[in-house]
C-alpha cells in the first residue's frame, strides 16, 4: 500500500502549493477541507464498490488529481506544473503495478488522446487549455479512455448548462471564460456515484 503514502505526499504538495507558496486565506483553507471531505467520500464509495485493492486507489488517485487541478483552475485559470509532474509519475506507477491494466494499451491510447487534444488546442486557440489537455491525458492513463470520454462529455454538458445560466442570469457573453477542470471533477464524481 505504497500508494497511500504517495497520496499523502501529494496532499503535502497541495498544502505547499496552495497555502504556503501562494499565501493563506480562509477561502483556501475551506478548499482544503472540502478536498479532504471529497477524498474521504470517494474512498468510502470505492471501498464499498471495489473492496481493498488497486482499483480503489486508482479511482482515488484520479479523484485527487481532478480535485487538486480544479482548485488551481478556479483560482488562477492554470494548473500547477508540480501537480502534472507528480501525477504523471504516479499514473505510470499505477499502470505498472496494476495486474488488470494492460499498460502498453493505456499508454498508447493516452498518447493518442494527448495528440488529438493538443491539435484541437492549437486549432481553436483558447477553446481548450494546455492544462485541460494534460489532465484529460492523465485521466486516460489512470482510468482508461472510456472513463475519460464519459467524464469529458458530462463535463461539456455541465459547462454548457452553467454557461447558459450565466448568460441568462448575469448577462455574460459568449466570450466569458470558464475554468473547465472543475467541471471535469464534478463529472468524474457523478460517474463514480452512478
């Protein structure tokens, strides 16, 4: 259960990035508390659904990645590079340790997802950010392309609904930017719950 230790290290990185380096305020402390609650809830759901095993820690790792990235995206419209680096290493470790994941397959699919999304990013020039591409690639690597695709589609629907609501209620324009990773995190949690 080395993964539990690694997740604790990731939480420490999160505390450093969001509290120490960028300064602490009540809002950020509340986000950390919310993060802990979401992870505890996800762990409970996974334990009931999958039991003790690598699948529980795989889903928990995906949830941790999305929630931490969502916090960064909400505050700064960017995802900390430290987070991408740590989760890339963790994703590769999970691939190699998991007996029921064919790592070459997941690595190849994640590479294709990265290339397609990066091409879309370059063509749309701002429609999807670099961080969104990295997060979706890591989700593909950790949880597989089916989960990534479902998460992506639900997140697009949620984003469209919130965008429409903002246009109706606040009078926002079509050019109003919304951070996409929080919608990915919510979609991921909805999929786990179902």
